[in-house]
């Protein structure tokens, strides 16, 4: 049985400017939490962490996520899918490509009938944060763009964990935010100049000959 009161009470309050104490990192925090979680709840953490690994983000992964009986995982990864597809569409416009090229829809295989989730196709359904994400992508400053996108994710996590205080949703939400913090703690000016290439790397496939000039 998970000891949520102990776990949550021992976690530091997070803001986007949080700094790790004593040099500990994301994995150290995960390792500290795990012994106080049940086997079933640790499996949910495992699934969330899989979603932080770019190599794991296949159509099969999203199909599994969108079927999850756990609301946080289902809606977090629905948002993540919609956000990634919005980035792809943005990059397609910037690169003069077809707007739907490389958009992840889950409609290309033989099992199309298996990806009808909650009355929506694999596209993720209604994307209520679309206007906010499009506004973030419109930022000319790359760091401002990434910050705005991460703030949109942060706010989504807040909405998904409303009224969840001492349960697995609270832990999953915390780790989702900590993942954002961990990324920003590693950023520097050089990383900021590479953010456009990072966006490009999220499109499935390799684009050759795309050059980015810092303005």
C-alpha cells in the first residue's frame, strides 16, 4: 500500500524556477519516492517515465496511454500528443511542407478500428489548449517559446491534479512538473540557441539542409 501522506509531505514546493537542494537530480527524487509506492503505483510511475523518453513515443505508446484507466495518464498524454502534433504542424509551415506531414494520427496501420478512443480518433480529440499553444509557438524568441509551452504543460498538470492531494495522481503530477524543472535546470544560452533544432528533432524523420540563424 502506498504511503502518499509521507511522500507528498516530503516533497519540496515546485515553481518553474525551483533549484535542487544538495545537487540531487530527477532520478534521485524518483528513487526516494519509489519505496513508498505500491507495486501497482510504481507501474504507473514507470509508464509516465516511459513518456519522458523520446524513443518510446510511438503510436503504440499513445494508443496504450489513451486507453489507460488512470485519468491523469490518459489526459496528460492526450495533451502531450496534441502538443507534439501542434509542433509538427508549426514546423511544417516553417519548412513549407504539407501541413499534415508527420502528424501522428494512428490511422496508418491495419488496426485503425482499435484506435477509436472516447469517441475520438487517435488524433487526441478536442484540443482545448490549442489557441494557447499556437500563441506560444508564435514567439520569435526561442527561449520564450519553450517557456510558454512548458507553462502550458504545467497548467495542464495543475488542472488534472485539482483536488488530488494524497494519491497517485498527485505523485504523477509532481513528477511531470519535476521533469519540466529538470530540463530547465540544464538549459544555458547555447542550449537556447539549439531549441529550434530540438523542435525539428521532434518531427519523425530527419530533415537535411535545414539551417537556423540566430536573430
